[in-house]
C-alpha cells in the first residue's frame, strides 16, 4: 500500500511531472482514467474551449448553477496563488488533505500507465484527479475548462454532453497552427456526436465550427454578444434575450459576449436534461460572478489596483478598451497617470501584446515598470522594456527584474491607479502579496 502523501509533497510530485512538458494526446489520460475505474463516465456537464473568455464563461455559468442550488464542480486555470484553485466545488478550492489523498491514489496509477504509454504529464494527472474527485463528491454538474486547443487536450477524454467554444483567435500557434482556420479545427473537435454545442465565434473560426457540428449532427447555438446598456466601476449591464436588463459582476465590454455564451450554455444544459437554471438564479449568478485576476479591482495602500492577465494580443485589446472605460471610475482625478507593472512569457507574442495594450488612451503619459517572474519561460525585464519603448515611446519605462521590488515601487510612487498585467503568473504574484484569501491559504505545515 502506498503511504499517504502530505499536501506539499503531493504538489511537488505533480509539479515534478512538469519536466515531461506538454504532450498533446488522449491515450495516457484515457488509460489513467481506466486505471481509476473511469470516474468521468458518471459525470455530465460542459466542456469549455476557446482562445479567450473560457474562464469568464466558466465563472458565469458556475455562478448561475450554484445560484440554482446545484452542486457544481469547476476547473479554473491556471491557479494564481494555490495549486488547489484548479479543483473547486461550489466555488471553494479542494481541501489540502483531500488533494493529498487524491494524489496518493492517482500517482501509482500513473506509474502503471507509464510502463505502457510513457509517463503522464502534470496536466494529465491533474485531469484524472479532478474527475475522480468530482465523481467521489457527487457533483450535479461539471464545468470543465480545456487546457490547450481541444482535440488532443487531456480534458477531451471526457464528454459531458455540452461543448462550448467561446471564440477563436491566434494563440499557441506553435502547437495549434498558424491560422484561425487551423486553430479552430483543433478547438471544434471537442464537439462530439450527440452533444449540444454553443459558440460565440465569428468569421473563419465560426465557419469551421459550423462544419464540425453539421458533419457529426450536433445542434449548434451561435451566441451573439449581448447589447451593452451601461457600465460602472464594478461591472456592466447588458440586455439578454429572455432576461432583459441584466447585471454582470465581471468588468469589461468583452463580458457582453461571454455572458451571452454562458446563457446559451445554460440553455443547452437544460435541453440536454443535465441542469435547469431559472431566470432568477441566472440573474443572481451573473451579478455575483467573480473571476480573480481578470480585471479584478483591489484597494491596496490607498490605490485602486487593477489585475488582469492580458497574456495574448486579443486579451490585451480587451484590457485596453476596459482601461479607457474604467478610468473615469478609478481615483484620483481622471487625468492622473496610470502606473503599469507588466510581465510576459518569452514564448508569447509580446510585441503584439504591447501594441494592443498600448492603444489605450489612458496609458498616455503612463509609467511602465517591466519585470520578470521567476520562471525559465519569462522574458527578461530589460528585453520587455525595450519592446514597450517601441510600442509606447511617450511613456516612462523602467526595467525592474525582481517582481516584489517592481510591485512595491509601483505602490510607493504611483500618483494614480496601478495596473498589473501581461502574465497570469505576475498577477498571481501580486495577488499573493496583496490579497489574504483564507480559501487559498495553503498550510504552513504539511497536512495529510
């Protein structure tokens, strides 16, 4: 019998598998799930793919399902502070002891699979753990976010009955293809026969998704962005076809598209006989939805601080629009310069991100602190600063390699709002420093 792992040992064991990198393919995940008795087969719900907006659609859908009194398993990713954020039921991360017990069960199964198919990756192990946990806990609905692409992503070893694709844009081109059409094919593959499908995609991406759904006979709902009726410091109001004027507790105009996709996803879950959410629960859920680290507004040391990943050009464009929309609501006076702390992974389209975010009128005259999170993939601060000088020559730009010093410098000298963006790893570092959330506070001493 395998001795029980402590929580910190379990996390270390999973992260050690990260050395195997990203290896797309379903064989190892399916074999791992078979070793565990195929826990995923008893679960129904929605698999959410797409380039941007997956997490927002997950947050909105999950909040509405919870408001209807359903027990909901969710898989937000990546985590910002604690590894446990990746496995949640009813909006609460898994307990450290339960996480350790799951890892103790799954790791020996992974060793058995490795003898035949090679070692499962970190994400494949995590995928098996989440399905095992959701099944053991008896969730009513699983709301699962695709990791990368769709066709060969580990989560695609499961078919919950509803497949949602938020949109298609250029990202991860080294793995998914260099065109919208190629990337859309990878994402559209999560639509299986007998599924109900939902998408908010447009253009070439939508054409591919339509062909996939038509070819396998899956009914497809195309969700158009909801009309925006107004916004303020804490969210926006939209008009939804059945609900009318509806409050959304997530910031940014792009949430009008995401809430439309989430609403259509709930319709599909009801039509599939998986879960029914009435109008009152939808309104309550959308208003109460929260998505940490994505246009999240904090108050830190007397400053308004906005956290957002914006780790690809499409996300940076959405942040640029949101900054201009939100600037009148952020203190002090609207003409006070913004301080931007920016970080990025070197394998991203960093120049594209800088060009897109640099279009925000509210960044004119900004002070920009380029920094580097402590990861091998991270772009050095000096290199990042050079890219930003080309994108925004009128800004004051500094390179501060240490993340902690960069965040402290922003607060110490900022005359106005502070924005932290460009990498969710950077956002996680800021959140760890500035937000004391007991739900994601890991034990200092190992718990079994």
